[in-house]
């Protein structure tokens, strides 16, 4: 086992040979490299698969042996200062290695087909492979400075991938927004690292944790300073994991290719903040104020993300806000000290969300021939509907991912989310109420996404490609190619203007007499019109969906309690995950939480399942096939009849306010634009005016005064007697004038 751990350092380096080969090939022999571009996907997937096998082997050893291994190299030594680099293998590292490699391999396989038509295919694989390398290096880092190094590499790769289609102004703006927002957190992280190095004199985790356990009893360190430094460390996790108030970059990150959305939102960039917090949790536990702040930020984030997802039209943005909300659950769990529940939800959410994002990519892929290659149309759920008949495999996998995120047993996220809800109620009823209510909102907006996409009828009215009676809808593809598709322009424009209201009143419906005309049919004049169907994606894109479906179905089994013997007349039970994390649980003194009673577990699960089912039912009422029936009940009119002067509850006004709040992102981006962007510009203009008018005015005034004095003085020493006499008489006159 010791021999295996000694070679764990190769895991982050395995993808590098392909990255370097593709990079040199593009510089030295670009034509040949581009002609053979599809061949480069195989070594990328192969090397990452080797890293996955190595990671699985290390994880099995962690479960069986429960040991922690660290290996260090001295990089620089100067007097008392020593900077070391190395790697750390423990349960947290092994979990993250499996997540990154498994999801990364599936995303690479998916991307080979999804990006096959893109001119930047090789560039995409270079970026994504370097992204995986940076993340693998991050989770195996043994000290804070090494984490910060890979932290910045992850941020750089995310900047490149979000702005992959940089010729589109909206994509270029999105990557800049992500870069600037993360710089705020990264600067805080750097200050926190330097602060703790100044306090403790070390950057190694073991030294930090050892000192953290002793600084409060000994009271030898300023508690205010340590709290401030811990807050700065937490600020880095806030930005990277899109926590309030630095969450604004995450929805705009959807401008990158869909495989990148799956990778960023599942197991890499957003997971980095949760990983950092989990790694430093022994440090934060010694500071109760910071732990309370972490749990508060997590609670705000999970509720805010759920409310902002309620009225989004873009399928990927809706899933992005869902990711924000689920990350809030993980942050809340870490803030209340529920280390195992947070990591468990990180695992289950990673596979479920990767399945949903790749499924959304399959939906987008099927819609592009119908509405054009613009993301505003192909990702707009207003134009979708009825896709269950055309993409059955994608629909099945997407439904399983949706139900998993809603918390329906026995799918993956049910086990982890239920554990977080139970621990939240035990820690604080306030946190428990917010978390439970948000669980119902999660079921509502996730099932809304599914129903708008796959239920009902297709809300785009097609016509024959060869038809010229109605204007065709022209669009520019992401790669500059002009594409013309036969789409009813008036219908599409009216559909996009009307949008989807909060309870679907404005969802356009295909007229009943044309619903059965979707397909091939003969006109009264005998001409045959052929419509373009949404189509299922190829096997290369479906294979990752099916593998992720298996993970979604069965990965929750690591959290199912099993009998661990009889103690105190009660059957105490453990989970595979708790056994896996046993050293970490001992480190965080969570032995009491590592045992579970199955009866109590089932009792606590009833409430969470009820909330999820209630959310699904409400979503089906307003967005499902039963919508027209429930709409005819007209609740508001019945209330108005009871009180004709004033309605007891103005439902329309409530719906408008909720819809406006959600669709406009809670007006947070508007606030940042007005306060920070415009405010900083006004401050810059004021500073520029002050500099130009006052500072430069003084300088220019001194120069002008010197010029004038010089002009006058030059006549004094000119050698002309008449000038001397003139100045002499002037001085005498002034002297006589001022003397009384």
C-alpha cells in the first residue's frame, strides 16, 4: 500500500502529455494537427481513464485501511522559512479524485461528438484537459500555497472555457464577469493565506490544525485577527462556489459550450470552494463565529438560488441556479459541522447535475435544426415542449436526474439532501424551516423544467424548408455560418416576446387543428410537405447519459445504513461513506453523528418526501397536462365573489411580483450595475476631473507663473539703459507711494 501511495503524484500529470502534444502540434504543424483532430480525443480519454483507475485503487485502500498519506518535497529553504510542495491522500482527496475523473471522462466522450463540427475542437480539448489537470492538482495539494497555485489555474481555465466562443460579445462579457467576480474571492483567499502564515509561521494543514486546536485554550493569539483571516479564506470559497453575494457569474457562465457547463457545475470549479471549506473545516470549527456565518451564507444562497430558478426561460440558466441552491445546501451542512452530509451531497449532486446538463445539451442539439443555432432560441424552453416523443432516451435520463434532485427515493440526492435537512432541524429550527421550504421549491422548479421541455406539444410551428410564402428565420451559427431554417417567423417572435409567465398563462399553444400536422402529410393539392423533427442524439452522446443514469440510480447506496451491531439496546447502523470517511470524522469529532438508526432515518424522510411530492404536484398543476382544468377553477374570482369590494388575495399581483423577481435575478445584477459599475465609473470621472482641473491646474499654473516672471525678468538684464531707467522710476514711484 505504501508503494502505491508513492506514485500518486502522477495522477495530476497524466493529462499533460496530450495537452503539450496538441499545443506543439497546433504551433508547429497546424494543418496536419487539425486534419487529424478527432484522433486526439482518444489519448485524452485514455490518460484520464488511467488516472481514474489509479484513483479507484487509492479509494479502495482508503476504505479498507483508513490511512492518510502525505509526501513532501522541499522547494526552497531560507533560514527559518521552508516552502514545500507535495501531495496529500486522505478520504476527502480520494472522493474528489473519483468525482473529477469519472465525470471528466464522460464529459470528454460527450464532447467528442458535441464539438465535432466546431473549428475550435482541438483548442477545446486542450482547455478541458488542462482544466482537469488543474483540478486534480488542487485536490491533491498538501498546503495552502499549493492550493492557491492550482486555484488560479482552475480560474484561468474557466475563463478560457466560458469565453470559448469569444467572437460572440455575450460570451466575451460572461467570461470577463466570471474572471472579475472570482478575483474578488481570490484576493481574499490570498490575504487569508498570508495572514495565517504570519500568525502560525506555516502553510501546512497539519500545523494549522494543530495550532488551531490550541490557540483558544492558550489565548495566545488575537481572536479578532484569526477570525478576519478565516473570513478571507472563506471569501475565496464564496466566489468559487457561487455563494451569495458573489454568485452573479454562475448563470452567465452558461455561455460556454454545454459540456463545460456540465463539468463546471458537477465536479470541478464550483466543487473547489466546497472542497476548500471541507479541507479547512478543523480550522473553522475552532472559530464559532465563522461557522455561524458559513451556515447563514449557505442558507441565504440555497433559498435565493431556488427563487431565482422559478421563472427562467433558458434551460441551462435554470439548471445553473439549481446548482447555486444545491451548493448552498452543502455550505449549510459544513457550517453546522455536518461534514459527512456535505460530502455525500457533493457526490450525489455531481452525478445528477452532470446528467441534467448533458441531457440539456442533447435537447439543445435536437432543437438547433428547428429554431436556429442561436442560444437565445435553442435553449429557450418557451420554444420547446412535447420532446418526449422525439428524444425518449434523453427524456428518461433527464427525468431521473430531475427526480433525483427533487429528493425522490431511491435516487441519489434523496439520501444526501434528507441527511442535511435532518441535521439542519437539529442545529436550528430556522435553518430547518428554510432548508425544508427550499426542498419543496426545488421539486417545483425542477419539474417545471421537465414539463416545459418534454410535456405537452411542441411550441414551434414548422413549415417546409422549400416554402417561401412565409419568411424564413435566419440565424448566424456560433461558427459564423449563416443558417436558414423554415420556421414561422411570426409565431417564433410572438412566442419569444410573450415568454413563460410564472404559472404558464402566456405559454403559446399550438392550435388544436394543427397539432396532428406535425410530420409528413399531403396538402389538398397533392404536394407533400416534410417537417423536420427534433431528433435523438448519437450514441456517443447518449453513452455518457446512460452511465450517469446508473450513478444517479445507485450512488446513493453508499449512504444507506447497514447493521453495525447492537449497542445500548439499539441497533446502530453505519454507511459505506461514514466508514470511508472514518479518519476525517474522528478529526472533526463527529463520532456521535456517524451512527444512524434506520427507524429514525425513515421517520425523518417522510417529511422531505412529502415536500418533494407536493412541489411536483404544484408544478404539474401549473405546467402539466392538467393545467387547463385547474385554470378553469379560477380561484381568484371565487374569492372576489365572497368579498366584492376587495379581493382577499390578489393572485395575479403576487404572481407578477414573484415572476419579476425571479426572471430579473432578484435585481441583484441591476444593483451591482448601478452601485459598482456605474458608481465606479462616476468616481473615476470625478477623480479625472479633480486631477485635470485641480492637480494639473496647480502644475500648469506654476509653469505659467514661472513663464510670466521669466518674461518680465529678461527685460531687466537686457543691457538697455532705457529699460533700466524705466524700472528704476517704477520702483521709486512704488516706494514713494507706500511710504506715508
